[in-house]
């Protein structure tokens, strides 16, 4: 999770819920619990109440947590599953003010980098069909470590539609080439 690590440390006590939500994904990936499937079996889902269509390589479980962001305390829902030694997750939350969307997108990116201790994330603009254009929409590639020192790779896309903010993440010790791209290409926000 540099400047990003400092933010994480400063906000760590406020964001224990988010950390509890994200670190188990890393642990599941590292210990291979998601490795039951030898190949990725991509299926399209439209999770109830999410406003998005996503393609997962496995059947996702749904988790809900309340997290405290700088802009407001929110209810975050996450759909996550493990396949081929990687975790695939799609999170979304709703804000109460359009002026908070850019700040929330930036903060989620900072927290993602901070969770891994990634010092120099690679970033590029993100586009998802149907998303609301936002200068903070981004795709990150991160390399870092778990608290026990285990190396991890993460690719994540951060975007929004209206007041709903999304984060799609692929996390593992070594990501299969193209897996994150397939996951991200399967995202779309129907009208």
C-alpha cells in the first residue's frame, strides 16, 4: 500500500474493516485455496443490485462490509472467488454526492497500493463500457508483499457510474498472463 503507505498508516485504524476485507483475499491466494480449478472457466454474471455485468473464472461469493473513507462511511459489497492461484474480486459502493466520486476513486487506489506495500504502482487511464468519465478512473499494476513477506501481484481497475464506485481486482503470487485483461474486458455497465 511511499506516500500511499503513509496514508495507509495514518488511516489504518479507520480502515480496519477494509483491510479485513482485502487481506483474506491475499491469504486465500497464497495458500492455494483458490487453486482447485486447473483452468479458468469464464462465466458472465450480473450480480443483483450491482448495476454491472462481469465475467468471472469461478462462482463468486458475496461479502458486505462497512468501511470508512475520507469522504464518508460506506457499505461496500464485494464479489470474490479464487481460480488458478489467483483471487478475482469486484467491489462496489455508493456515495451520496457527485463531488465525492473522484476523491473516493483516488483513495481506493491509494489503499490498494498500501495494502501491498507497493512503492511504484504502474498506472494508466481506465475505460469500462458505460462508465461515467472521470479523470481518477485508473488501471493499476502493483507488486508488493503480504505482512509475512510473501510476494504478491495485483492488477486493479477503478471506475464509477454516477454515484457508484467500482473496483475490480486480480490478486496472486504470480498472475497468469492475460487473466486480468480477460476479467477486466468482461466488465460493462448496461444503460
